């Protein structure tokens, strides 16, 4: 079995954290409970201003140690490296560094990591115990092509019950905005990315959870610190590097729900997140514009990159322009209402059908929502999503474009409310 095989590759789990005091202990417990034979957990405290570091030191009996760091990638100053006096936590390492952002924190983790592959996760993510076993398989099964990265489906943990750092009860979020995101994530992760992976055209692995070939990442220069969309930018740069160095490669995707994360439950925080996502996409499109319709970069240059340009970026601006133009036509009484209502009904029906199919597909394949009322709730939310949530995503994307033009590089504060938890068992 891969779990106990001496030939299984070693994996370094990198988790940058910033002010994650509410959830950090539970999540580290989950990481340490992973079913895998050879791995290490590296927590990078990126200049937290709360008691995150003190909680780590107290809970896991951490002490500062002398550690020689190989600066293969330049980062902000590392103030200290901590290891535990308790042998039960020998797999855990904590890095305390000057704040430099998520990308810089991940680069610091890469510098100190001791294995050939690394997993990058968000500090608020909870991953399944067998997640590394599933993520590792594509690297071992590849024939004729080098697997440079593997991603998986991300699920929403809002309103789920957590015990000892693990999901023990899956619930649909009580918050409406989080519920909208369940449908959105289901469409994206369970359908869209599967198709792109099959065509070897995947350009994005979620920053919440993904595994990477460390050698390729280092040769590419690590994570870019000049973008807020470091996850997509790195994958695009790795693929560009592979094409330019004649490396036959593939980016794989596993649809299994291996990672659970808390999503924004307020409009204010959700808007910040979507603004940042838009700016990240624009950065990747600008930094790597050489790929656009360039046959040198194969399917990625001819299909994937243009898709992101036309449909993930430009289409939203055109949609917004269309809404503005419709409002103008209404003000001058120039709308052909019968034709407009027929077209609206067609677009609405397609949107609801697409979301409903995604929900149904999820229930048939993974069946994570065991309560009938949860599934019914998702179908009902899908009926109102086109009128409430979708217009907001368009608005936030337009604001993201404006922020990008203004040169806004801010990450934006992602406030956490914390998960619903059952008392940990002794």
C-alpha cells in the first residue's frame, strides 16, 4: 500500500498563517493526523499580530532551535524556527517571520522544506486524512509526461461540525452568502476543472490546497510576491517554463472533496475576496501575455489562455456594459419587451439547469450532504442565485478592474468567524 510503501515520495505540507488564532490549533491537529508514511508539517507564521504564535508555542510545546536555511528563494527575514520538545509532534515545524504576504510565506516554507514535493494549503483549511494518498497517485502513475502539479476539489466548511480537527458532520451553510458559494464551488470544481484537466489545459489550482513539484517551482523562482493571485500565476508560470524547456508535462485534477475551507459570510469580506481574485487573474494575463494564441505553448496557448482572457475576464466587462445599455434602453422606452422576456427566460433557465445539474452530479458521485433538506435548500438557492448573487459577482469584478487600474495591490483582510465545533475528545 502507498501508505506504508518505502517508495512513496516525501511531502512537505506548507501552511502560511496570519492572525488565525481562532482555528489554528484544530487545523494543525488535522494535519498531523493525516494518513501518510513520510511527511512534515511546516506552519509559517507571517508576522501575525494576534496570539497565533503564542498559541502554537503553548499548545505544541515549541522551542526555538538553531536551523540553517537554504535561501533558494529570497524572502522576508525569518526571525526563528521552532520545533517541539514533545516527540508526538516531531513532524511539526513552525517558522516565525516578518510579514511579507502569503506568497513570501510559502517561499520561506519551500526554503526550509525537506521533501521533493510540497502541498500548499491555507491556514484555515481542513483536509481529509487520506488526502495526501490521493494527491500523490498522479505523480506515481504518470506515463510519458511529468506531473508538475495536482489540485483537488475544495468544499465549504461553514456550518459543518468539527471534532478533533476533522469534519464529522457536513451541513449546508446557514448563511445565504455562503450557501451561494456552495453552488458556485460545485460548478467550478466538480465540472469545469475536470474538463480542463482531461484536456491538459488546467491553469489554476486553488491556493487553499494543491501539490507541486518543488524542483520545477524553485526553477521558476517560487511564488510571485507581486501579485494577489499567486495560485494561478504560479501554475501558468510552471506550464510556461515546461513548454519553453521542452518538458512534456501535465497538471492533474482530482474531483474528490479533499479540502474544506471557511468562505466569507459577509458581503463586505466576500466583495474584498472577489476584488482580489479579479486583480489576480488580470496579473496572470498581463504577466504571461506571451502565451496568448501562441502555438509554441500548445493547448494552453491556443485554448486555455484565450479562454481566461475572453470568458473569465472580458465577458464580465461585456456583461456589465450590456446591463448598463439595457438600463439606458429602458429609460428611452426602446426595449422590445416580448423578445427581452423570452431571452431572459432562456438565460435564466440555462443558469438554473446548469447549477441543478452540478448539485445532482455531486449527490450522485460523492453524496456529502446526507440530509434531504440540505439538498432541497441548494436547489431552492439555485433558483434565486441568478438574480441576487450573480449580479454582485459582476459588480465586484468590475470594481476589481477599477482597483487594478488604480494600482491597488492590497490583499484585503479576510475575517474569520470560526467553524462550528464539538468539544475535542481527550
